[in-house]
């Protein structure tokens, strides 16, 4: 238990260091943008006097390191700056968009994990037989299928042709209309999760095959323990260690893919928000969205690391 707490403590200690690194990188890269926030807020027709006054009021003429320090201080208070002529809050905008992206990401993750777990397990149990061969082909096809291309096909089939699922429109609230929410999220989640499902299927199959070939499995089955008991109680738990590690990396892919899928399906998430920031020349909005997505990725991966520690008892003794 002491080793487990020590390992978790290391991850938590590393969290603020990584957060500081991400904020520095995002702020540093955005400082190279040729877009002047003053012109973005006031418009191209603003007078030089108004532009200079805006820059003075918002500290844009201060040294870079001073701007970064002020940015950090504001960020820890939940203030990510403003954008537009009305000086709308970036934090409020992100707060409205971030839950949509998280819903799409975890819905896609759920689809990927469920399909991969079933297919990978079946492929390993029927190794080198026809179910395994079919699942291999399916997994390779899933890996080779781009999410945006699959999204377009789903829209053409289920929305334009069959009229079963909506491809646009407002996202219903899950608490008041769960069926409407599911219909709106099903296609984008499926398009997002299919490539990850193909990758995880192959990882789970390989891990399961390696575990099934170990001596303790043959010994237990030879001693009369039913194979289903050995697989469910021992093989599955040990075989899931590697997929959990891979899953942490795939979450970043899902979050990045969600940004693209949101634009295709017109979902009001981080993808549409960053697109608005680019189209309307709002660098502070782009900066805020990028920062929040990066921080979310860091936190999620630390949670996956902790889950990996809990699942793998051997690493607790390190």
C-alpha cells in the first residue's frame, strides 16, 4: 500500500509541472501569431489611437514574461481572457463547449472499448480459426478508415437516405431527453470510435494470446478448473494491463478527432469553438481552447496511469 501511495504521489507531483509546461508552450507559440488581439477586438477600421489605448489597457505592450505571469495568475483564477468587440469571456465560452467534447470523447471511447473487448477476446479464444481471421480483417479495415470519411458515409446513409438519425441541429440535454441525445451523438461517436476500436482489438488479441500460452493457464486447466473460470478470473485481468496503457494514448487521439468530428456534425463543442476563433481572428479564444484540451489530456492520462497501477499488482512493489 505504501508503494502504491508513493507511485500515485509521484503522478500528482508531476501534474503541476506538466501543467506549467503546457501553459508556457501554448502561450509561447501564440506569441508568434501575426494576429493583433487589438485589431481582432476593435476591427480593422479602428483608429491607431484606439488600438494603442486597447493595447495599454490589456497589457499587450508589456514584456513577454510579464504577460505570461499575468496570464498564469488569471488562469488560476479561472480567467482565460476575453475576445471580440464585446470582450466576451473565453472561460465562459470554453465552459459551454468543453462538456460537449467530453461527452463525444467518452461516448466514442465507450464504443471503442466495448467492441474491442468483445472482438479481441473472441479472436484470442478462437486463435487461427475463422472467427480470428474475420476479426483480423475487420480490425485492419477499422484502423484504415479515417473518422471524417466514415462520418460522411454515416450522414449519407442514416441521415440523408434512411432519415433515421439527425446529422445537425441542437444537442438535446441528456437529463431531459436521453433518447434525443443518443440519436444526436450516435453517429459522431461511432465515427470517432471505430478506428480506435480496430487498434485496441489487435492489442487485446495479442495480449490475450500471450497470456493464454503461459504455464499457469495450462496448469489450471489441466487440474480441472474450467477454462471459462481461468479466462474470466485470471487471463482477462492480466491481459488488460497492456491495453489500458495503450488506451491512455488513444484518449488523446479521441479528443483531437472529436474536434474534427464536431465540425462535420455541427456539434457546439471545442471544435466549433476553435474554428470560430480561427475564422474570426480571435487568438485568445484559440489559445484558451488549446490550453484546456491539453490540460484535460494530461489529467486523463494521469488517471489512466493510476488505473494501470491498480490493475497491475506487480508495479506496486517497484
